[in-house]
């Protein structure tokens, strides 16, 4: 029995360690400009990671100090958490499954359209109340200002690999035909009616294209890219957790079987 409890404690310790990449994924998301402004995924991920850590710790204590009810709590709670994590993994994959970039003529950077993304993601940025708060947050960052320090010549800028957020929010859409002065200052539009975003562009550095649909699309493209990276971490951790949980159940069953056999032998003798 003591050996079985030691094995269960070791398994639960591994489960505690597996909570670390989940929490780290949530913290990493919270440090990204777009996620810090939208605040959708990072806190659920961090919360699940912390709860897994607490439940695994309870299982470790229950096994190490031989507290059966704590072990039973661990088995039930961890099963529920695995289901929640699996649901989150599937949800992230579903809402980020759609989304694409579009080539701009004579440009290395890509451009983005809002209708390419899932309805659930679009609803997070549509509506003036939601977007006004996000826009204020984005405009307070250095994402666009950094471009002016990096690119002085038009051709260098046109050959650059901008992030989706920079492409959508820091410059007007290419089809509007604005003339480059610097990455965040453009003049003389050729076709201001080509796209509704053309009339929304402003050379005011706190405005730029933050009110444009292209900015919303660039934000969602950034979110999609980062969420899929986080989802990969969650998938790997989920598989490892399932393996650890299965071994824990097997060890717990063996421990209970050994205990019953020991009691039977004592009663028989």
C-alpha cells in the first residue's frame, strides 16, 4: 500500500508540473498587445492552469499522507478539469479555424478583411461600445510608432513583413491609393471611395486606421495566430494530463485492491 501511495504521489506531482505550461501560456497571451486589449482567452487559461495545480497538489497530499477522501476528490475534480481543458482546446480550434490574409499589389506585407473570421470573433470587436475601449487601448501602445523608427524609405516599408495588427491599424488599405510619407503619415488618396476604410484613415497619430474594419481584422488575425500557438501548448499538455490521470486511476485501483486483499488476509488469519 505504501509503495502504491508513493507512486500515486509521484504521478500527482507530475500533474502539478503539467499545470505550469498552461499557466505560462495564459501569461504569455496576457503580455501580447492585442490580447491585453481584448482580454478574452488569457484569464480562462490561467484559471484552468491554477485549478489544475491546486487539484494535483490535493492529490499529492492525499497520496503522501494517505487521505482517501482527498484522493477521491482529486480523481473526480481532475476528470472534470480534463473535460474543461478539452472543451477549451476544441473551442479555440473552432473559432480560429477560419481566417486568411490577402496579398497587396507590389507589397510584401499582407492585408486582412473582417468577414474572413468566425462570427464569434467578429462579435468581440463589432459594436462601437466594445471597439471604442479596444481602440483606446491599441492607440496607447507603441505598435505603430515603432514603424516610424524602423522604416524611413517607402520601398523599405513596402518590402517589410508587418504584423497583422500593424498592417490593419497603422496604415490605410493599399487599394485606397494613398501616397507614402512615412509609415503612419499618408497623403493624396487616388480612390477614397474604393473602401469605407479610406475615409476613416486619419494622419492624426492617435487615430490612424484604428476605426477601420481593417484594424479589427488585423487584430483578429493577430489573436488567431497567438491563440493557435497557445492551443498547441494546451493540446500537448492535455494529452500528457490524460496519460498521467489514467496512470493515477490505475495506481489508485491497485492500491485499493492491495488494501482489500490485506484486510482479507488479516480477517482470514
